[in-house]
């Protein structure tokens, strides 16, 4: 009886925390997020994040892998799966002379999957797509004016609500499709504040309200050799989506004493579209019994085609290559010894970067490298297939060369995977 009470309490707490994902603000602190739609989240479920954010050629009956929708076909035919993750982020921005730290905590994702028919599985969830957040100040002395402080800031981001379906075509072969609704807003503000009371200061802001449909299709094929060696390949294509954009611009002058707009205010409103790049990715995996997983992914994104309405921004972007590798090891999944059933995970990923940062006429690609490690702890309170995962991630983005910023970041994540019986016939004697 007490066990059932504990189960209900834990389930309610996890659900309540996951509800916070929808209104949660994508608060980050990175000047590199000013490009495009912000820094891409590239979120994967906790287990696969600990393995370098792999997933193209991975599937498991009790894990949700929304990186490749074809993987849903592996869901247990009698089980409901829920997965939710939360993280604490800490980053340090630095130049050759100064540094700045920032820390934030937020939910990562919420997803659930279940069987529909013998050859059809479905999955749905919500996760962040991109994050925008920065604050930059620059002071200069202007002739006949004095000291002027230029302030630049941004906030917002995009969220992704997806519904995915996977179908088993034949033994080992499956296909899947994620249909996602992207929504959110991007807010940019810049101002010039003059040191003195005899001048008007200037402020301008731009808000982009975005929403649209984004599709991701996947294929996976697995073959067993000698009853204990499982080889798998996976392919994913994400379309070059056109997202509806509504742009609002507001500019005005004000005095330092009142900060009330003067009669020189202006306002414009326009509609257009934003084109997201297409992604083509593939992966390979090898599994030995239920003890060892080794997998690697590679993907390509054509950011050179990114644009907002008729404004082409190819000079700010590179076509990016992304590489990931991951390993999971379980000493003995069937052992009665709890310690031997703990899942050990490590991984690494590298991206050539899709952002071009220009200073003093020199253009530098902003690459990103990260290593990760984690464990999966069986959660006996529910079923032997439920678990709680812990993830540690450390990475570095950017460079201090050419007067740019380097960002070192650390992430601690906690994720829950809950598996319960979905439907089972009761036999009467």
C-alpha cells in the first residue's frame, strides 16, 4: 500500500514539473545567440544526451528517441513510456582580459510514447528548439557629445510541439515521421544613452513572432548476427521549413530623467517568412547482447540558405557538419545485484559551427565541442524498466582569437523514464 502511495506522489511531482516546460523562458547568456533564431537546443532524451546526443541508429523498448522517429517502433506493445528531463546550466564567457559567469535552471523536455497497433507506435512531446539571450554594452567618446553607452540585448526563443508515428515495414526495417509545430518570439533591443541631461537618448526594438510546421522523417534497419550481435543503421531528413514571421519595429527618443518616449517615436509592422535549413543525417550502431552499445552519428545542415523574408544572411552562416559518438555499458542487466544493473554512458560531439562571427574584417567560424558522461539507475518503485538518469556535460564554443568570446559551459541534468503497463487483457479461470 505504501509503495502505491509513493508511486503516485512521484508521478504527480514529475508531471507537475513537466508542465512548467511550456511557459518556461529560454533564459541564456550568450552573444552568439544573436544570430539566426538563437542557439539551437539540439535536445535529445537524457539517456542519449549522455552518449554525445546520438540517436540516428538507436532504438530501445523503454527509451524515447525523438532524434529519429523511426525508433518509436521499438516501444513495448503493452507499455506506456513517459520521459522528462531537467537541467542546470553554468557558462563562463571570457576574452583575453575579462570573464563573466551565468547559471540557470530549467526543464528540458517532456515526451511520452505508446503502442497503437502491432506495427504502429506513436509519440508526442514538447521541447525547446532554440534559445536567445544576451546583453552587451559598449562605451565610446563622441566628439561634441561626450560619453555614449551603446546597449544591445536579446531574449526569447522557439519551442517545438511534436507528434510522431513509426511503422514497422518488415523484420528490422521501420520508418517514422515527426510533425512539429514551432512557435515563439525573438526580441532585440538596442539603445544609445548619452552622459548628460541636455541630450535625447535613442531606443529601438524589434520583435519577431514566429510559428510554422517542421517535418522530420527517419528510417532504421537492424540485423542480428549469431543471436547476440545487433547492427543498425539510421537515416534522417529534416525539411527546409518556411516559418511565418510577423515583425514589429519600434523606435523613439527619450530623456534620461523621464525615460518616456518623445514625439519622435515610430512604429512599423510587417509580415514575411523565415527559412530554416534542411538537415541530412545518418548513423551506425552496434549492440552486444544487452551489455554494450556503441554508436556514431554525422549530419549536415545548409545554413547558407537561411533567410528572413527577402533578406539573405548567408554571410553570417556556414553549412555545418556535426559528429557524435557514444557508448553505453551494463555489467549485467538481469542480475539481482542492483549495482550490476546500473547503465554507464559516455559520449562526445563536435560541430564545425553554423555561425560566422566577424571582427575587424576577419571572419571566424564558431565551432562547438562537448564531452558527456552519465548513469542510468533502475527505479524499482515503478517497474524494472523505469529509471532515473544523471548527466554531466562539459563543452566549449568560440575562441578568444580575433577579439572574440570563448564560452565554456557545464550542464547537470536529471531525467526520469517511467514505464507502466498500457493495456493487457485479463484472463479469467
